C-alpha cells in the first residue's frame, strides 16, 4: 500500500492508491515524449470510452472544462436557457455563465436528491436549449423519464456524472445516458487522476467540434502545421494524469465495491434510526455512493453545520450537503435565483444534511466510530 489514512483523524474523502498507479505514472514519465508524446492520453480516452460504452472520449483538465466544452459544442449561448439542478456543486452551473446563457434552477427529488422528469419539465420554456442532469453523490436518476421529456421538447441532455463513474441505469453506464457525459477525476473522486476529467459522446460531429475547441481551435488537418481556425481553449490532460487514470480504471470494479461496502456498513449501523435518511438507490440503478450522506429528521434540533462542528471536535471530518446554487452569493442576485424560491425540497434538505466520511481506505472500525459519535451527538442534543 502506497498511502494510508492519517493516524488521528477520519477523513471525509480520499483515494485508494497502489503500486500499479505509481508504476504506470513512472512508465509514462519515461516514455511519453517525442514520437510517443501523449500516448497515455489516447489510451485513457479509448479505454474509458469503451468502459462507459460510447464511441468517443476526450480527456480534459477537469469536469468544469468538460461541461464548458459540452455547452459550446451544442451551440448554447446568449438568449438560451439551461436547466440545472439547484443542488449540485458550483462547477455544474458555472459553464452556463461562461457561454452567456441563463441558468434555470430545478428542484430535486426528495429520495434521489437528483432532478426528475417532473422538476425538469416544470422549468422548460421556449428558450430552453439544454438540461444538465447530475448523478448526485453517485446516484443516477430515472433517465428513461428524463430522456422522454427531453425528446418531446427537443432539448439536449448533458449528463454530469462527475460523482458517478461506474454508476448504472438499467445496465447502461453513467455518462452514456445523455447526448454528452462528463466526469471528474479530482482527488476526492472514486476514480482519480489527482485532477482531471473526461467528456464522452456517441456523436461524431460533437466529438470533432469538442476535439478542436479543446486544443486552441485547431482542426485535425491543421494540427501538424499549428493552424488555428478559431480561438479555442487549452483543455488537455497530461500524460501523467492519464497514466494514473489508466491504472485506476483497471481497478474500477474494486473501487466501486469498496464504496458500496462503506455505504453498507453505515446502513447496517443506522438502520434502526427512522430519524436519519441515507442515500437512496433508485430501482434499476447502481449507486456508487461517492459520498455517504445523512439527512436529519425535522425532529432533531440540530443543523448540518452544528453537526459538522461537533464531529470535528471528535476529529471526524465531514462536508456540508451542497447548498442550493440559487442561494449562493455568487448566484443569488443573478438570473433565475428569484424564481428558485419555489424549490422547496432543495431548500428543506440542504441545511439539515451532511456528507459523512467516505474515503476509500475507511475500515469498519472507522465507520463504527463515526456512527457512535453521530448518534451520541444527536441523542445528547435531543435530551438537552
């Protein structure tokens, strides 16, 4: 084992790294130069696309750039609206602003915490160009119903699978369920490159457009001669990141199995507590449980932030459940925020929920300690 957990703290997130990752990165550092430059990137793109079950993969520096390129390739721009879940990380929505479009914040399902066909349809207007679905915390929503809505209204689907590599809906992999899929390989993710991302699609035209925009607007014909057709972006992944990702991809089944084990340990220990809600697995889906989340019942007079502080005093790390985007200072005064006050589920759940420790190297004894502390904190507050 190359890395281990801190001896005195329980981390909220972190990877599982072996000698395989170190060996692949070392080999790329020695070999991916001159005529073999970026060879690991191409291998990672092809291997990841094959794993997801799509034709094309485009390796990028992070999921934010993958989302940005997705919207650009779809021609989204000023005057267009893009529906986005009100509960997600800021990076899902920021690219909507990059391209000059307007976000429309959709409410979430109370069980999956993802957008649903109903919450999306309630947001559609004649200006809607696309919807970004989010596989939140590893959960995949009912994509059959969502795709039906998108087809009927003629809008594109960008699937933000940043948190759900290896997840499934009715046997199809997360990321393959829309027109475009995007992934994050940040150090906290189940499959990591340290940092990085991937954009996947079956659409050859979208792939060609994305490949050009990713590399300063160069076309394949002009690549060798450094001819730039338009102003593009420098959104390329490095060989060392790709080599790391190749090793992690070889181990993806065991990484997902470990995440599901960690969730099972929590579920077994908290099963008797009707006042605590954990992640939901939609029938027909495979949840990868990137982050184990707990939602406190209204009867518990404790906010998520107070619970985080109490766990921190016990050297147990946690994270807040995502805040509604429409309430963040960055977006609160912007377009769509005022209308998002209707998102009652998002605004109800977020303040009373947190992410529990979910690092890949956790053991059952770590989960024992977290659950004992969690219940002790809650029960003491209830008695006071």
